[in-house]
């Protein structure tokens, strides 16, 4: 229905952006990080709302896609992600001399990517929490999200045990 809405008219681009926003998070809820990333890229290119947020979402959904299933990212992928995360701060806006709180948040998180040697813990899920998306998720997708969190905790526990020994 959202895709049909976009195709039905071309005059109201803001309506397209609302549909892309919904489709982005619908795909993120389903764990389709590649599709969520495509919609965040569309929003980054077309919308004037917050390029800073959209660039961070684009990089974070790509990160989620690349690390899915516990896969290690290559040095080239890490360098590409670092480039994307470093671009986030370039799009920061000020309105009446004030920064937008959500932009401050994503800039801080993007900076952490390089400070933590190319590692973030579930940044796509963190975005969903930030925008209060989890409350709209179906139980099936909540369960798969919980499994994703539990796998990440187990991975962190193993890393901790290796460094503590």
C-alpha cells in the first residue's frame, strides 16, 4: 500500500518521504537491513528533513547487514563504513542557533564507531529504540530481535572472557 501511494502521485514528495520512512522501519523490524538501508538512502538523497540522521541510518543498516549472523566485517568494509560514519557530522543542522537533539545523538554514535575500532553493538536496533519503533513490532519480530540481542550479549561475554584471561 505504501509503494502504491508513492507510485500513485508525483506532486507531493513529502508523502513519498513519509512512505519511505514507514517502509524503512517496516523492513528494519523484519530484519531486512538491506531494504531498510535502501530507503534510508532514498531519504538521504531526497528529503531535506535531517540528512545527518539519514546518513547515520544508512551506515547503521549497512553495518547490521554486514555483521548479520556474527560475520566479521573485512577491512575494506570497515573502511567504507568509517567513511560513511565520518560523513554524518558534515550534515548537522542548526535551527535558531540550536542543534537538533537526535542529530547530536547520531553524531556521537558515529564517532564511537572509529573510537571502538570499527565496532558498534546493534546500531540498527538502537535507531529503532531511539525512534520508539519496538512498540509497533509483531511478537514474531520481537522474538527474532531478542534472539539478535542475546547473540550479541553472548559474543560480548566471550570477548570479555578472552581479554580477562
